[in-house]
């Protein structure tokens, strides 16, 4: 039986700018991530992907809703339970340089989590650092260097090593390759996959690169203005997209054959992503959708099961 390691129930995250100005960055999100799988989360910049990841990690507290990890609501965890959750749930950030302390050596950076959680003796921690450097493809002689002495790809390997140090079960990858050269991106993704197989890790992989999400993910959620508007297993979503927004996103993926690229069906999105300060009733995508009708003003705030474990939030599928 498939085990859900993480379940979100109607999670929202608001940021209050002033009395009458509230940004709802994450809006009523419900989903499940199974043990050992990679859940890909895609959408335009500003749609709430990173905020959702940081809310799951505990950097932000959800405004409403429940985050359930291994059957336990994280709001109700005691001190030891919260410490274990922090240990199990690690995060890889988009910019490896800004997420590393420039005054700390490689040894101190990787061993920081071991020190905080009091794992092992001093000698055991140093051996663990050497082991992790080898796992992520870095030379053990790098142990006394500082972050500025590395390339972008090497820094991201260092961030991955730090995340692995305290034996996590779940890693949130917040656009881990978007700041890297194209030549390095595939190497990092392959490394993440190898580590997942080796340690049975579960990933939330946040990205806007759809081709990379297709490569690494088992299941994919499409996010727009804080909402999950389509959710399906990878092959189902890429072969049979249903939401107009998802179709436009997939149509934007370039094809390396100029003939096919010219002849493929182009689906465009008009306008720009609206401000999150603007209240939009019903479907959030209606201001840019080619299929908008009056029904879109009254769209129910639920994903609709259209079969084959495929879910869509759109009036085109409401009965």
C-alpha cells in the first residue's frame, strides 16, 4: 500500500502588508506526497511555489490548514517532535551562494547540522564530512576552503552535502538548478536522483523548467496564483494536459526540431500574472484565459477528478 509521507489539507499562507492589503501567496492547497517519490511543482514566478515549500519546511507558519507528516499534524508536535521534523525535512535553495555563510569553511558548513543535533563525536563528524564530500562528487581536500572559492555547481553540491548531513527523509528542492549553467544542471539533477535511490529520499522539486520536471518527477502539480490548478502523474499530465494554463505552459517548451517547432500547435497566454493584491472571484486564471465564460466567476475551490488520478480546477470539467 502506498504511504503518504506528507499531506497538506487546505493550506493557505497570507502576508499582511497593512490593514487593507493582504497577499494570499498560498491559497487553499491540498495534496499528498508519497514515500520515496518526487513531486514536481511548476508555475510562473510569483505563483507561490517557493512560499509553499518554505511553509512546509516551517520557515513560514501556515495561516490556515494542516500539514501532516507521517500521520502527525506538525502544529501539535512537542519539542522533541519538532526537532525530529526539522531534522527529517531539509531544503536546497535556489541560489547556493546566498544560502552559504561566506565566513565558514566547507567543514563547518557541512558539520553545522551535526553539531546542532549533537550527532557523533568530533572525529566521527569530521569523517562524516569527508564521506559527504565524496557522495556529492567533491574532493576531500576542499574541506578547508570557503564558498567563494567554488563554482556555482560545486556550491550547489556543497549545499546538497549539508542537507544530507543529518540523514533527512524529505528534501525540498527550491529551484535547485535555475541559478546554474545549463551544462551543470543535468549533473545536479542526476546527482539528486542517485542520492534519492541510495537513501530512499522523498523530494518536493520546485521548478519552472518543465523539461527538467518531466525528467525527474513522478507526479506534477501546476500552480497558479497560489492554487494547485492541475495535478496528475507525470506521463498523464504531459501527454494529456487539460487546464488551459497547463496546455500553454507545455506548448512553451521548445522542440529541438525546427520543422516540428514551426508546425506545433501554439497555445498562448494573454496578459501578465495579476497582482496578488487584487481580489479575483472564481477562477484566478479567467483574466488571461481564451475559454472564459460567466461560469468562471463561480468556480468551486476544488480539484475535479477526471479519471486516471488526474485532477483539474476548471469550469470546463464541472458538471
